């Protein structure tokens, strides 16, 4: 079995050591590098080309969201590394900004280790994991006016483009999705993997994949993250 190669980019020494130590106990995970700031982290990512970068949103030299944008843009030399944001910020603006920059998954720092492992597995397999706590926070405000992201001078062109695209596609007709697809979409927003969705809905993983594919097509979404963000912003699930 191929190991999931991970790089930690976190400036808090105790947090970084704690995550590294915990992950090293799992045979399926290999921590190949770590950094305490964005500049060092980007260099390590270019050199080691890991599967996943766990990125703290509050780095000392550059915001983790901006770093994510660089990893996903030409500045990252077309890195194929997936980004899992780890943060204390639980506001919807930070979440949406992170996804607009290209983040693959989003976790709170107080996440249980088992859930962090699940997030890594889901992200590694090409899907997105959203912390249930984050999903609830955004869902609580989804019926209000759609949130408008602030664009800072440091935000990448890719991020701005994705933001505008998302704003233009906030209105989604809920009747385009079947009741079962809405159930699957709700669980996607809650960060559930295909296996967990299958277990909760008493259907096969293959059926879940079919529903997910239909959901992405109907929402014109490229991936689960984009589908979840659109659903949250439009109030499609709740």
C-alpha cells in the first residue's frame, strides 16, 4: 500500500510536533517534511512533492490562504500537492476564502485525531473533507445574504477569478436534485467520505459515487469542495 506523504506547515512548535508524532504512529502516513513559515514550506513542497500539505492558516510571514493560492497556481510550479487547511478560524469568510484559493479540505485545530486521519484519507483519494463544525457555522447563515469575500492586494488572480465565478453561480434550483441526492449532498457538506455516506444511507459505495457524480453534474461543480461551497452559499442544504 502506498503511504500518504505529508508535509506540515505550522508555526506553532507544540502543535506541529504533536501532529507529526501522532501521524507517525500510522503506517499509512509518512511525514516527509515540515516548516514553520510559508516561504520555507513552499520550498519544501517544490522539493519533496508530497501528496498533501497540512497548512496552518495563520503563518507568520504569509497567510495560509495566500500560500494555498500559490501552491495551486503557477507560483507553485504546478504542484500536484493537495492542501488541507488547519485553523482556529471558524468564520465563514475564512472558509470560503480558503476554498476560493483552491484548498482541498478544511479542518479545525481541535479536530479529533481519528477525524484528521479520515480527512487525510479522503483528501488523498481526490475528495474534499469539510469539518462538520465549519459546515454548521456556514449553514446557520446560508439563508442570509450570500457572503461576499473581501479581495486583498495579496490575493491571487486565480482566487479572484474563482470568487467571481462562485458569486455568479450562487442561485441553484433545489428541484434539480432528487431527495436522495440532497441527502448525499448534506453528508458531503458535513465532511463524510463515500464509505460513511453509504453506511448512513444504507446504500453501496458504488451507488454513492453515482449520486456524487450526478450532483457534480447538476451543480456544474468540478469537485466535492466546489459542490459543498455552492450548496452552503445558496442555502441548498440545511
